[in-house]
C-alpha cells in the first residue's frame, strides 16, 4: 500500500504542466456564451464542434462528426463518431447536437452565435449517431456554423436559466482537457481527459495564470514561470536578451484580428458623415503603426482581413489631411470656440491599446478635437461600457474566421443585447447585400458581394480602422512536437510534449 502511494506521489510530481497566462477572468465557460477572449480560449480546450478548420484554416474537416455531406443545396447530413464521451463518462450522441441547436434557437439564452442558425428549418435525429439538418434556403455557412461547441443534454436538459447556470463555471465537455480548478483572479487548471476520442493529450495539465498587467506577464516569461506568451513589439525589439532567446523559440505571423475606434452611432454628434470623415482624415495610421509596433504590424484598411475572400484590395487607408479635416469639422459646426468633444474608452488588457488611445488623442488635438480617455479593467469595460453601449467611442478589436459573416457585425439586426453590432451601424444597402449574401454558395459571386460590402462600410466610417498587429509568440524550447502551419501552432496541441 505504501509503495502504491509513493508511486502515485511520484507520478503527480512528474506530471507535465503547460504554464500559460490570460489577461482576465473568463465570463462564462460555455461555447454558446463565450464572447470574451478568455472564455473563448478556455472553452476551446473543453468542447468540440461537429467540424473544425484544418491546420491551415482553409478546409473544413471532421471533429465530432465522422462524415458530413450535402444531399442537395439545403440538406446536410452528419454521421457522428462512435465512442465519444463527455468528461463525466456519459456517451455523446446525436441527441446532444439537437439539444444544443434547440438551446441556441430558444429564448433561454442571448447569444450572438444564434444568428448563424436562423436559416435552419429543422434538425432531425436519424439515429444515435446520425443527424439531418434541413435549411430554409442555401446558406454559405451551412457547414461552418457547426464548429460551435456542443453541450451535454443529460446535464442541462432541466436547466431553467442557462445564462447564470453553475455549468458556466463548472463545464462538462468532450474536449481534450477538462476543468480541474477555477479560482477567479488566480489560476485555472485543466487536466488531460484520459478518454478523449483522439487520444489523451501528452501534456497532463494546463495552468492559466490570470494576470491583467502585460508587464507582469512579460516578467513571468523572462523568469521562466510561463512556457508560452505573446511578446509586444517594443519588448521584442529592446528587451529580449541572449539568455531569453536561449530558452524560447519565436513564432511571428500576421494576426487574425484588427483594432478599430468605433463610434457610437446612436449619438447625434457621430451621425454626421462629415464628422466621421474628418476624424478619419485627422488620423495618421502609419505613424500609429510605427510608434506602437515598429515593423510588426500593418495598417488596417477595412472590416475583413487580408487574404480572405472578402478583402477588397482596391481600398486604401486614408492619408492624413489636417486641413480637410478642419474644413469638414467647421462645416459640421465645430471650431475653436465650440470644439468637438468625446471620450475614448478602452481596456488595459493589453499595454498597446492605452498607448494607442494616447496617440489618437494627440493626433485629434491637431484638428481641434478634445478627447478624454478612460482605461478600464477588461471585464468592467465589457460589462459597464461595451455591451450596455454606454460610450462615445470604444477602442477595441475583432478576431475573424477565414470565412467571415458580415451579418454578425454589420447588419442592423445584430444591434441588440448580446449582439456584435456594438456601434449601432445601419446602412440599408449594406443590410440588403448581407441578406443576399447569406444564400450565395458560389464563392466567386460571394467574394464580389463581400468586397462591395467592404467598400460601402469603409465609405461610411462607422469605425476608424487602425491596424492589424503581428502575433509574436514565444515558446519554451522544452515543448516538443510543435508544427507551425498557416493557421498557427495550436492545431496539434494534444501531441505536444514537455
């Protein structure tokens, strides 16, 4: 007995742990409700969708589904993998998929992801491991919407209030890791799920240290208390000494998100297109990128990312024009005696955005605009400013998938509680084109539609599109089997060893 105890103790001491950091507490560890980056990151280890992107983020491949195919333009069949288990040992089945769909399309939750399922006519269980999804009409994201994490029916079927359910703090998924510990503002520990259907992850545990201060996160990297982390450009250029470079390998790539300054279009002062154009012309985006990122970013020209079907290569970022900006502001009734005044609200979750806000404040001062700044902790920023729409302007960012859905961000119907149209944008022509795009399955026609939407949105200036940063990730050289791909390094994390 004593030998068995010592054996267990020895194993626990040798258990491998991946040490990571996140900037804020996750709001809800539930794939249907994960709208902040911390929640989304944690849920990605705990839950699976029916399908997922391949390592290069180009093709859609199987996840919980073994096979998937279209019978016609509006009928999709999923054949599910056998032997998949939830973290509590209960078998996964088609009933869980149907349950997740019914929750998403019910009034039990307020989720921006529900919009993607609005074209479904019915979901029918054809057997324990087979489903038929019938769409009302052809839908360009008919397959990709099923990347959303599936929920366990046996746990949640009698839950009356999913928005505030204890499940959101004690989740049960099918993923490679399961939640072991959640201590807000301290640590989150995930442990490898022994019965994961793709094989047990080789790293036993993942520990997330919740650290809001970017400087502290960087110092933890330098002291080898973290295995991985993002390094900001100034630190990369000036603070990585030879000892650091001996311990960490650096991976740099263009990120899949952009930063913008969004105007609250519900406010009268931002409803004048001349005012928005003036503010756009007052900004020197190249200077912003140079001061903040050195060579590790590029100017953002619009709402869809470079390389995607939706990106419009003909649209260029506006050049700074101080005199024209002043003329437009004067035309709108603003001058030295009556300056335009507003607040920029942002978060300190990254050290870059508060500095970006200061640069914008300085640049806008040159055209007589008086800007005040409010920098907040991430969750307070979301809950008190962003989602209640209590702001003049917000300095924020969006991460987008390889196949974007403009409906989520730019259609008037997404200007609602829980929706991602945070600024209240409403353009009749854009709304119509977005609605038309939903049924286009020819990628060439769809690309032209999206590129026109790109142009219309940039012409309207609901945002000042600012920059697309590079992602600079440093990884402990003791982590083995990392295989970089176009989609990043995380595609094979269950194969990593430490």
